[in-house]
C-alpha cells in the first residue's frame, strides 16, 4: 500500500513536465511495434493522456486507458477523443476478456512496481492479448550506464531518510526468463539511450513481446 501511495504522488507531480516530450515518443514506439488502424490498444498507466492525444492524430483505434489516479484520468478524458475509454483500476490484472486486444503498452509502470507485481501483470496481459498480440513496455536496467542515475538517487534518498518512490530495475535476461515461463516471444529490446524514434531516445529501455 505504501508503494502505491508513493507511486501516485510522484507520478502526479512529475507527469505534466514530461507530458509533451513523452507523448510523441510513446506514440512512435507503439506504431513501430505494430499498432495500426482498427486495432484495440490498452494503455496501462495512461496518466494524463500523453499517448492517447498523440495516437488520436495518427490512427483510428479502439483505445482503453487505465490508471489509478482520478485527476490524471479526468485530464486525459478532456484531451482525448470522446470515443476513447478511461478506467480507474487498482488490481494487478487487465479488466478485459480473454484474447480481446491487439496490443497492451505500459510506459513507466513496471519501473515502479515490485517484480512479483510486474510478473502478475504480464501473466494477465498474456491472457488478454489476441494470438500474435504484442506487449510493449519500458524498463530500467543496470546494464545501461545512463540508468545508474535513478538507482543513485534512490540510494541518496535512503541515506537522508527521505521516503523514496520505488525505482525497480529489470534486466533483459530476467525479461527473457519471464517471457519463457509465461509464453511470450521476445521480439526486440531497444536500449533507452539509442536515438531510435525520430532521432530521440526514450530514456528508459523498451521491450516488445509477442503472444
């Protein structure tokens, strides 16, 4: 429960500063991963609608955005097409039918969850995806030098007795093992420091998995 509260606070105070930069890159990433007109996308941890507003200009899709903060969801509704759906959902699962969605994305979600929580999400995302459907998510990894800053900041907060929000790292080898156990195929890993999307790097690394 403490982790959820810290997660809510940190995302609420920081989300608008990153909004305009992240929305374009996130849109490029899901389109690169295969999102096309007519598909159904679940945007887990949708926040203030950074991805929904970008995709509305590019594609005609069935969109469901899920988050745990009502204020962010309300802002997303105001900025997004009326036919887009937004939902406050607290459980570690995807509230949709089996094999009913083409793609699920989770940007800056697993980075703030315990590993067991992320694994539970991924198991249920596999259930919800259609055969051939894809899961796209961002992650932090110790193997990437540029990500050390996040770990160092967390350590500093502990030293100063400041309650830190959770920055969880997830190595590619662990993701591969999780994929093997759940049934996913790893399509691609993209390092967060590579200018892969319109000449820009996301910062966090990206995994693309396929059912």
